[in-house]
């Protein structure tokens, strides 16, 4: 991506993943878990909702697809902005396995035709109201039973009458914990991304087993 620092060691190229420009990178720094628990494995099927111009998407693609997609991964990247989608499309030209979609990430029917299977990893980063409700709906439609979901929630995007910043985060947590998801970790990104919290979630197998 433009302006990022790179370093080459023989045939290997290292790219700087800036935690002030990527909520996933910030989460990796701040998590209390093994960071490998919140990033996808090579060869995974990934769904990225709110992909913007593809900065973080490119790093996820490096992990799951590799050069020439020799790892056989898939990254489905959904973005509503035509300008940002053009950037995603340009990025995908040399990144086999990256599937850019221009559309409303809240509409599962927009995504379903393009994703090859249930997703092993989902990240949602949407500047909309009802972010947690949208996240739960997407997880229930697309996440595999042993997959992991990350919700990057921006307090300023929620309705002002939901209360102050802490109240908006609390409301989101209530939506998650009252659903069929387990809330694994809440990561405050203060100092890297203001008024942002990332929620790490998995499907609750005990609840689903009784359905």
C-alpha cells in the first residue's frame, strides 16, 4: 500500500502493519490472548465488512492467501463507497483470492453469492448505527462453527440518545451477550483509535446445540 514501510530479506518482504491505521493491528497489540488467536490461519475463508480502500484487507490477504494465492485462501471484502471499491478492485488485480464487492454490508444477500463457504474469520468495521445488531446477523449467516468474529465498534456512529460513549459500548455488549455468541474479549483501542472498542466473539456451541 502507498506510503508504508517495507523491508526485504532475500525473497521475503516485510511490511509495516501500522496499529494507528488498522483496528485489527491495534487489536493484535492490545489483546490479552495469544495474538495468533485473533488472526486468520493460512488458507482461511475471510469476510471483511467495511473494507474501505483495502489497507488492512491487504495484510489479511498476505496471511491467508500469500503470493499468487499459493495458500488457497479467500478474502471477500465488502465496501459501499464506489471510490473505495475502485481501490479494492485495483488491489485485487494482483492479489488472487481477494474478492471486492460494492454493496451494503448489512444485506446478506449481497455477500452470499461470492463467498465460497462459511467464513473462518469475519471482521466488521462499519460506520453505521446498530453496529452490534448487524454484526450478530452477519455472524449467524456466515461464520463457521469454529470461526472467530471481530467487531470494531465506533461509539460516535451510534445514536446520540443511546447515552455517552460508555453507555453505547455497554449497549453493544448487551446485544452480543444476549445473542448466540460468546464474548471472548473486549479490547479498548484508546490511544490508537479513539472511541473504538473491538469485541472478539465466537459462536456459542452449547446454545446452538440445544436449538
